[in-house]
C-alpha cells in the first residue's frame, strides 16, 4: 500500500476534476493564444473573449497577461504599435513572430500525439480495443474544423522553415 502525501505538501488542485481541468488549461493556453494570433493581431482583452466564444464557453482564461508576457519573453509574439480598437479605445496589439509560428506547429504536433495516445488508452480495455462506458471519449455533433493559419505577411519568412506548411490540420481547437 502506497504512502499518502502529507496534506500540506499536496497542492489544492491535485486530486480533483477541477484541478485536472486547471492543469490542462495551463498546458494548452500558449498553443491556443498563439493559434488566435496566427489568424490576426489582437489586443490582450480580445483573447479571453475569443477563446470563450470559440469553445462555446468551455475554455476560459481570466488573466491572459502571464501567458502573453511569457511568450513575448521567448520571442513567440511581439508587441505591435498601439492602435484604435473596435471599441474606440487605444489598445496595445500583439502579433505572432516567425519563431512563434514554428513553436505553434511544434505544440500542435505534441498536442495531437498526446491526445491521440490518451484517446487510444481510454478507448482500450485490458489491452483490447473496446470502449468502456467509463472511458468513452465524448464526440461533439460538430465536425472538426480544418484549421489553417491565415498569413498576413507578404515576405518569404516561412520559406526558411520548410516544416511550417501554413496548415495545422492536427491542431483541432
């Protein structure tokens, strides 16, 4: 029988579905923010709204600043000129960099492999390819979207990275 961890040594998020959700949200937040910025430049306040809207209210981030600042630190995104947003206020916009596009492609590949493995495990039972009622992965009524990056640049920046095809078909969000 295994030892139980000391109650004070265990983070509050451990051992609960809510904790699992929070950990998964942190794990995919960078990928999703980069994905949005690959489509168009945005200011920080638009990002949580767009994530919530596109996920039908199932994905929410309250404080996107830590994600934005961390990705800016690693040169995955860049601060652009301030401009007037649709709400009429002057806002700081952010855009994805060439390095960020490559990182997004890498994240989507890792995500696809990881979730594919998890889904395969959940669909198996005792090594057999049977779905159990407890491990069945719910499918939505919606068909997966064909996810593509909308390029906004006209230079040859993506020709330097042959692995970046402009499509992230494995990155279904």
